[in-house]
C-alpha cells in the first residue's frame, strides 16, 4: 500500500444556505485513480475545487502529504502548483496561442526560462498528438483538442496530483475517446488522479477507488467491482439502476 | 458538383453587385441633394463668403497647423497618463482583497466626483486654482494644470470602461489561472487584463477621439492652441472660415486614427478565431 497523498477529514462546504458538502472523509493514495460519481449537484465538482483551494472550506481539514493545507491563510499558490486541475469547459485562455497557454505558468510561477518551457511544451504536445497545434489559438481547435491542450497545460507545471472535473461532459461523443485515452496514459505513467465523471464505464475500468456522492455525502466507497456490482445502500442501488437503464454502464 | 459551386459563386457575385449599386445610387442622391439644394438657399452667397472663403482658408491654415502642435502635445502627454491612472483605478475597484477596502471607497468617490462635474469647470478650477497657490515657475503653468484636469476627468470615465471590460472576463478564466498556481496579480496581468482591454478597445477609441477634441478646452485658461488661434483669425478678418479649417485639421487626425484601430481589431480577431458567421 502506497502512501496517502491527500486526505479529507469531515469536510463541509456551503454556499449561502445551500450546503453542498456535508462531512466528506476520503483518503487518496499516491499513484491511484479515484473516481467521484453521483448525480448532478451531489458535490463532485465542489469537492475538487475545495481540494484545489479554489473554494475555502467551512469546516474540516484537507491534508496534502500530511500537511493541513486548509488552514485559513495557508499560501494556496504553491499548493496549486502541486495539484493541477482540468475543467469541464476547458477554460483555455482565448487570447493566447496553445504554446503560450502551456508555458504561461511554468515561466511565471516556476521561473523556467522561455526556451526550456517551450521545449517542454513541444514534448508534451508531441506525446498527446498535438504537435501541429503549437501555434493555433483555442478557438481554432475542436473540443477534444482543446481539452487535451488543457490537460497538457496542467501537466506542464509537473503536478503531483491531477484533478479532472467532468472533462468529457462538454464533448461530442466521438471526441470523448481521445480525451479518455489521455487519462489512461496518465494512469500508466503513475500519476495520482481524482476525477469527477459521468462516464461510468470508464470509471469502472480505470479506477482504483470509486466514491458515490449524494447530497454532499460519500454514500458508497470501494473498489469499482464492489461499488458497481454490489452496492450496499439503497440510495446507491437506485442510482446505479437508473444509470444502467439509461444505458450508461 | 462543379455546377453547384459555379452557381453559388455567380449568386454571391450578383448579390455583391446589387448591394454596390444600391450603395452608390443612394450616396449619389444624398450628395446631389446637398450640392444642388444648399446653394439654392436665399443667403447662400453670404454663408459661402464667410464660412468657405478659399483665400482665408489658405491664409489661416499654416497658423492653425502651428497651433495644432500644442493640441497634439497636450494629447500626447495626457493620454498615457489617463490610461495608467484609469487602469489603476479600475484594478483597485475590482480587487477582492479586504485590505484594499479603503482604497476601493476612494476610487468610487474619485469616479463619482470627477464625472459629476462638467469638464470645463474642472479645467477652470484646477487650471486657475492650483497655480494660484503660488507654486514657482514652470510648475504654475495653466498648460500643466489644464492637462491635469483633463487627465483626472478622462481617467474617471475610462476607468469605468476598463472596469466593465475586467468584469466581462468570465470567472472560469480566473479559476483556470489560479489553478495553475498564478497569483491574483499574475492572473489579472496575464489573463484578465489582456482579454478585458481587447474587448474595450472600441469604446476606448471613442473616448480617445473625444479627448482629442476636448484638448481644445484647455485654451479657455490661456494656451493658444488651434481653436483659440482660429478664434483670433476669425476676429482679425471678420470671417468664420478659420473655424472650418480647424474642423478639417481635427478630422485629418481623428478619421485615420479610428480607421487604423478598426483595422487592428479586425486583424487581431482574424488571427485568434476560427470560422466566422457571415
């Protein structure tokens, strides 16, 4: 069993009167793939945003390598350089070329010189089949290409963990495959991945741990075979039945 | 296949020809109406003599161009100051840090007060008031303090333009930048501002053209720039043609300025975007 990379202890988060996370406990081991599944509004995305410190939590603790990163006033920028994030809507910077999107953070936050950053970007683009897009602008790319660029951008700062927030939900079905292939490759390379997803088949195949969220709680947690084939709680059974009936599993 | 492409091209050509003809005919009609009808007015000969006198025009133009150099100078040193001050005000007002709360209040008061008073009044108040404090030369020049009045009022207007631009950049862009470890200032500088400024260039140019003309207001407190020079010539020769000449000089600057900006915006748009809806 490898070391615990990220732990969540009794994490609470609400927006006004709407409480989104109601006591999340989760341990993410180094080098594993953890999938967060569950209905829309169950708190998957919020959980990822909290881990990335984009949202301050109301209560509880978040540890990265045993250090509590959720204490108020903790410097978030170095943490975010260790925990990359990819978004549902890509969020590429439209005024920058692919190359500039990728090299911005390495140059500005890691102090890498321009030539090194560009060489590294070229290498990553090559690895994910995007070598010819280095000078393109985001608006000139397909959704699948944009999302792959967004993944490359997150990888360019060499994070230890990558958070993937429904990264295929905005894509046409025929473009989903190319993005999921990238995620498979990342798993092979040994990166710690946490993904919020509606791609149940994919989650079952790739995950080491699956968490089913509902109403801000983790209602079922375990190996994919266990969660998808023999869910314990009634609520989990209902959710999976609906998924199966919709042909998503 | 070939015939369909051919037919489409022919259709596009016909459509283009038709709109060109419509544009040409309508413009011709308007111009003809003015050229034919205006001279038929009863006092046209007198207006022609006192506003469109070729001799007076040629006589005044060199003096006006000389005086216009001062307008260009005031514009040239005011504009960068305005942009910098407006950006500082807009960024301060958009900052989310609690520590900057007093500064935010200050910027709100600044925009409200500067925009709420006519610009001519500010030119009088600052242009006469500050030198009146007894500052030594050359710092008591009305030219300097008139420009300061222009800078402060225009910065208040343009800060609001920048603020609208900054607020138009979607929150998800900030989230992406912050998730990459950029600080909030780096996010503003490299991600938000470049997009915000691109979006507000058209209204910004609008204000720049406006500033280019309002520079003439500084003449109210003394400096002889083009408007004042035109007024002097008008009085000397009892003829209004110098004003027409001054108007022409202003147009010679403002029209190329706006055309160039439109061209730059279009070039940038074409560089960064994919397909375009016609």
